[in-house]
C-alpha cells in the first residue's frame, strides 16, 4: 500500500468513449472525496484499427467487394498526485464496468 504523499497514475482504455468517460468521472469523484489532489482525466490519442476484407461476389465474377471494419481504442490518463491510505482503499472498493481496461502504477512522491 502506498504511503501518504505518493502518486498514482491510472491509464484507462475502452472501445466505448462514453463508458470510459463515466469510469473516469467515478474515479475522480472517489479520489476527491478522500482529499487527494488530481490531475486529469487527460485524453490520450485514440488508436484506430481498420481491417479490409475482400468479399466474393454472388456470381463469382471478376469484380470484388471490399468491406472495411474499424475499431477505435479510446484512452484516458488520471494522475492522483497526493494520495492517502483512504484514497487507495476507496479506489480498491470501486466497481467499474467490464469493458474498461485499467492499468495502475504507483510511485513515491
């Protein structure tokens, strides 16, 4: 468990930006209730993956049809600069949706 005054960096990733923003707001509200100082949420660049699939025509003629599928990965960064023991406990009890990937790193300030 981090000591008083340590900092926590939280990175969030999700396909749905609305779900990601709701999760960020819940983390920020929880941390502010415990008296921590917060920076963020900071939007990071969105990764866009485009996949092209060749689909054969119905009659097998020489013309081909391309279908494009796109996946966007939205990211946010939250820095909790001055965390307390209560902050860490409150964040551990926080229940976030399954569609959000969370990465947490701590460092001593």
